[in-house]
């Protein structure tokens, strides 16, 4: 999961950075949050993040408005790039099966390599803050809609409504299987990829069959 880009600091009249809103300082705090969560796990306390950044907890919140703001900043920093990496694999010029395999593999590798951050964002942050849950859900739904459009454009599924159903169903399946795999590291990475690839391709090709009813 890649960090967010540096942007020029917002300024008030007279060219001074707005108090508590300097993007460079915000980035340093997010770096500190990443380090603490990766080191201590998804239950890392806010006080530990503030201490890592060399500030107090009230000052930490000042930079993001509140704890919810920090959660959403971390979600934007990590979930959006994850979705974009998955999109890149899905857009590669290849047949459906190798693209699905590459997409699933990229997703599993990224969540496996960033286990504590993934669990912090997908479990703790979304459980504690409805706005973060909504933001993360929107990112995933947007990808589902794009995948459905791809299925129609490539004539895997003719009916746009059925394409939406299949696309969102397989994304949910891959998420659920990935969550299970994170708790079962004894299962080989390649085996999970192959089985998920078969399941996704089967759902897509089955989704293109004529409707019986």
C-alpha cells in the first residue's frame, strides 16, 4: 500500500501555512501512524501514534479535525491505491483468465504484505467510524461498477444488470476468501489464487448464460 503524494501546503493571507493543516506535517503523522500500526497491530492506540509523531493526541486530531478524519485520511492513503493497482491488472491486454489471476494475485499480495494496516482499516476504522465505512464501501462499489462495465464491453455478459450482480458478487467473494486466507497462512498463496481464479471465471462465464426464468 503506497503513501499519498506530497501536495503544496494550504496558506492563509500573508503566505503562512494554515495552522494544523500543513500537508507535510500531515504526511509525517500518517507515516507515524503507518509505522505504529504495522508494528503494534490494528489495535494500536492513538497515544502511540501521537508519540511516534512527536506530538500530543489533541494536536494529532487538530491536523485531521478528529479521529474520524485520521481514519479517512489513512483509508484514502491505502485503500484507493490498492483499488487502482487492482484496476491496472484488470485493464491489461490479455484474456479474461490471466487478467483475473493477476488481479486476484495482486490483491492478495498487497493485503498479505500489509496485514496490520489492512485489518486496521477494514475492521477497526470501519467499525468505529461510519464515515470511514462509507468511504471504503464507496471505493469498493466503484470498482465493482467498473468491473461490470468491463464485462459488458467485452461481451462476457450481455445484460448490464446481470453484469452488476456478478461483478459485485465476485468482488465480495474475493474479499471474503482473502480474509479467510489471512487467518490461514498455512494455505499456499498460489493455491488460493488458482482456486479464486477458477471461481471468478466460472461466475463470469456462467453469468453470461441465458436466464432460465
